[in-house]
C-alpha cells in the first residue's frame, strides 16, 4: 500500500526534516487567507501534520483560547511533533477519518491529497468535521513537468501519486460536496538548508553561487506570473493552490 511509504520509514529517508523548512511560508499563506475572510478560529486541526511545525508557528498568531490538534499516521513524523506539543497544541498518531464526534472551526489539509491512494474517501470523510477547510495542493501538472518527464521524480522523491491543475483540484472538491469560497496561488520560495558549519570557505562560496543561479532561474516565471497568472502556472510547476472551502 502507498501508505507504507510513511509508516515504514522509507519517506523519511528522502525527506529527513519532513519539510519543516517549508512551514514558515505556508503559515504566511494560511494567515493571508484567514485575514481575507476575517476568520478567527478557536479550534484548528491539521490532517497529516508531519512534524507539526505549521501548527507550532500558527499557534503564535492565534489567541490564547485557540486549541490546536495534529493528526499523523507516520510514527517517525509523530515523534518529531512531540517536541512541539504544549497545553494548547496536541498531536495524535492516528487517522482522523476514524475519529468520531469531533468538530473544529478550521481543518488544514496542507499538501496531503497528492499522497493519498483514495483521496476521494478522505475528502468525504472529513467534510463534516469542521466549519472551514483549507486545502493546499501542489500543481504538478505543467508544460515543464511533462516535457522534462519530471512527474516520476516527484513520485519517487516526494510520494506524489496524484497530479493536479487548478481546475482539477477545484472540481474534485465540488464533486465531493464542498463549497469553494476562495482560492489563490502560492509559490514556494527558494529554500536552502543552513550552511554546514564544517564546510570550508570555498565550499560555502560554491554553494552560495549555485543558490544565486537557482534564484535567477525563477525570475522569468515571476515576470510571466505578473502578466498572466494562469499561464505562468500552466508553464511551470513552481506554484501551488490554497483553497478555502466549507
């Protein structure tokens, strides 16, 4: 089963920090969507919370009355999350689909659907567990990924077994009974791990030069996005979609 990728430790071999470095910019986008609709949740739950860094950072922007929960099926990610737990932030090694009689103001499903063997069942099973839902979906289907045959690399490294465009992601939510309230594109910034303290000055200079080249490669996509967002997203797979639904 595809879920074995997360429960046996295979996934953590390729992603040892469980994408903790991505959490700050994802939290910024969550807060932007909440502010657009004046949503101030008093209870938040994240489905597939990984190491729990999103919830930890999000808690810093919530009031003292807000309670946060994270559900995760991977024992490896769950172990990482325990260092972030506190009185108002709790984590559970469980599948939220099996939880009964729970209801939250806000449910977060951040970069999860593309990993699920049966995401239709997941969507139907969690729909009644919250008032609002936020879905973050990678838009892997693009001209670049198809021409470069990049989808297999995404599958093997990140465990994506489903691939979306904006239109497909929104249609899936409609098909499973959701009402889409708002959406906007997000873009992962160029993120590099901290410098290795044991690296030589020459190694650091070479690494920083490569990072500068990588950042410059992103410039044309930004220009196209400023002119036509949908076209830019269809051309490049750098973009994701944040959807607010009820």
